[in-house]
């Protein structure tokens, strides 16, 4: 629906929904939630979200997450290979640079969205009680800390434990990204959570 709305609304620079969206922002949070549940407002929000800049930012976030997972795993693989060979070679610095860059950009995006949610009065709903936000935050922080400690004096066992935890959280962060932006995956992860709660 998101990309279909972007194709339909691409030729109309002035959208009549802008005034409605600004009025929605002025509603109290409980009433805004009720209003946003209607199909008319959902369609208008989808069209607003489907602007090329917003779609590009959503896709950039996903690409940065995939780059971070890939480069972090390559960095940890090189570290483990060095342990197995018993060599004390320094790891490639481009791994670390890409880990830092992608994690910092994603952290900046999370902080920006947090500030925006405070301005809209939705911080509790969108961030404080959102498990995906916390998984994402801890995944970014652990990947940065692990990359820093790879060049420090931490024990090999601690680095392997941190690397494993960061990898798990990065993969969970990808699940959170997919369930946030892909409707079909959101239904799957919601159903999986419900079944898990029954067990």
C-alpha cells in the first residue's frame, strides 16, 4: 500500500491532506489514536508517508542495518580467524569505520524520531513501550562497544560474548525493521508472539 500510494501521489505536489494532517497533530493523543484508526485517515497517512524523501529514508535505514550486520559479522569473523591462527594482527580498519558510520547514522535517526515523538506527545507509545526501539538501540550500542574493544585490551572471551550478543540483537533489529515496515511480516511476528505467549 505504501509504494502504491507513492506512485499515485507522485504527480500531485500540493496534497489536500496536509491541512488534515496538521489538524490531526493538534488533537489530544487518545483522540489522535482513534482518528488514525479510521480507513480514511489511514489512506491519507499512507499517501503522506509515501513521499519519495520519506520512502528513501526508510529504505536507507534498512540498507544501513544490512550493511552493519554484514560488516560487523566480517569483523567478528576476522577476529575469530585470528584467534584460531594465534596471530596478533590488527583488524582491517575499514570494518570498524563502516560499523561506526552505519551505527551512528542509525542512532542519530532513532534520536531524531524520539525527539519528533516527544513533540507529538507519542513518546510513551512509540519509544518507551516499544520493544523494537530498545532492541535497535542496544544492538547499535553493543556493535560500537564491541568494535572499540576489539582494538583495546579486553579478554578474548569477553569480546566473543559481546560479539555474540551484538549479532543476536542486530538480527532481532532486522526482524523489528521488517515487522515495522512490511505488513505481512508484522502479521507473522504478531502471530508468533501470541503463540509464544501461550506456551
